[in-house]
C-alpha cells in the first residue's frame, strides 16, 4: 500500500500517461501503416494503368508490350524487386517484364474489372506486394480474350521503412513520457511544498508558549491550519483551566479540612467520637489526594513536543538518593540521553517519581531505571532488589488504597495514580518480577 501522497499522485499520473502514450503510439503506427499501404497500392495501380495503356493484343490473342515502353526502369532490370506479368484465362503467363526471372504462382485471380491486392511469398525469404486486375480484350475480328495483369513489388523496403518509423516513433514517445514524468514530479514537488512546510512547522512546536502554526498557506490548506491553531489553543486553555480549578479546589478545602482535623484532636470530645472522625477525615484526605492527582494528569495532548526522558529520571534519582540516604539506596539511571517521547513533563515526573519512590522505599538498596524505544512505543522499567510484589497481588496493587506492605506509611495511591497516568496515554503498566530478585514495574506508552 502506498502511503505517500506524492507517490500516489505520481503513480496515477504515470499509469494514465503510459496508457495515453501507448494508445497514441498504436493509433499513429496504425494510421501511418495504412497510409503507406494505400500509397503503395496507388503506386502499383498507376503502374498497372501505364502498362495497360501501352499493351496490344494481336488477332491471334497474343499479348504484346515492348520493352522500350515500360513505365519503370526497374521492370527492365533482372530481379530488381519490381515485376509485371500477364496471365491468360488458364492462369498461364503470356507476358512478363524482363525483371521477373522464373514464374510466380498466384493463389487467386480477380474477376473482370476488379482489383485484388495480395501478399504472396516467393521463396523462403521474400514476400511480394501484388496488385492484380482482371480485364477482357476484344479484337477487331470479334474474338474475346480474358487476361489478368499482375504488378508485384518486394515488400522488404516497405517493411524496413515501417520498422524505422516505428523505432523513431516509440523512441520519441518514450522520451516524451520520461520528460513529462519529470515535469510532473517537479509540479508535484512544487504543489505539495505547503504540506511539507506544514509538517515542518508541526514538528517545530518547541514549547507550551509557542504552540501555534505561523505563516500563510494556500486556500485549500488554510482552514486546516486555522482549525489546528484553534485546537492547540483550546487544548492549552483547557489544561490550564483544569489545573487552576484543581489548585482552587485544593486551596478551598485546605481550611475546612484543617478545622475538622482540629476538632478531631479536641480532647474534650469522647474517644468514641474522635476515633471515627479521624478515620473518616483520613479517608476523605485519601480520596481527595487520589482524585486531585488523577485529574492533574495532562494525558496525551495534541501535537505534544517530544520530551527528553533521561534528565527527568536523573533529577528524581538524585533527589530520592538523598531522601533514602540512611538506607544506603543507590539509584542507577541507564536511559539514553537522546531518547525522547511526546509526554507531558508533569505527568512523567509524577509517574517516575511515584514508581521510583516505591522502589526505593520497599527495595533493599538498589534501584535501576532504564528505557528504550521499540515498536513505536516507549518502554520504561523500574527494578529493585526488594521482596517483590508477592504472588497474585499484582493486579490488586493497581487499585486505589491497596498497599503491599501495611507496616510502612502510605495511602496506597502511588501505583494507582501511576496506572491512571499511563492509561491516559493509552499505555499499559505491568507489575512483574525483576532480574534483580525484587519487583519490576514495566510501562509501555505508545507514540500514538
């Protein structure tokens, strides 16, 4: 299947052009051949009239034609390729030109007053174009004789002439087709230049502050560019509104939540009231944190600029190494500095930060972060040498509030939030065993 627009147009044009050239060549070849055969027929017919005008029949029915009155000199040269002879009603030759050496058998003879054009083979390598005319001759004595005049010419010259014409014709048509294809390619390149410029401009959207296509495009493309600019602006405005709304919500809830926590710690309240209140506040806080982090994820955005993965992972690795310095945790980042992916920086920071923090927290001092591009997708691996996830718990750990180790502090939201971010990019997150002996979080984020 051809995916290139230029290749499709060029292929369609080439097919049409070759069909046109083929039909034109066939029509010209047929027309010229017919015209050449007609000219040859007219020439032989004129020669026949000249011979008949010089002919004479004796009273005894003998056909006479002097050599000096032959209208063509080739008729006088032996085996010149141009021949003339007369047959009687029995098909026997009663006269022939000096150029004819030996006889020539005709497959059929025309009726009186009729012309007949035939191609007759003479020997193994010679073919003659013949024109025959049947006529009657009545002598002064009233005798009636039936004769057939045959004029023949070797077709080798005619065949060579047609071959030269056909060679020249198809050479000229082939060169013309090649020139037209080159011109068509140049026209396509010129005509599709605005689309190439649009593709370059789309790939050059460098930052959130410059997410707009500039420049003037042809009337057919300008509506598309305008719609893309509108979509980009709406995309950015919507994300900004979401994040602002989340900030306002968090700020609005901060004071009421603080008041309720203060009430829950009031020692004047009975313990049976303070306990359930603290429990419900903690549950509300967990839900709020989860929903805020889930909604804050930008997800796949239209025409997102590619982001370098290694700097974000290295920055998080250095920060977490300091946080877990007392455990002697070493975080190794082996991501190629050239590796980039169309993912929001905030989403990548939240995703890697959550998973790397879990690996450092539950591991036994060793965390390895790696990534590569394969099959049109970004693959991320975060390995640790801890106890692992435990058999049968992998799917459950991706649900909100489920924790692998209840003895550690935490809300059980990390992997659930990470899974939500990955799903917002149409990706997959899997919890598997690591080659380091602990747990591995395997993340796949497709390019589209």
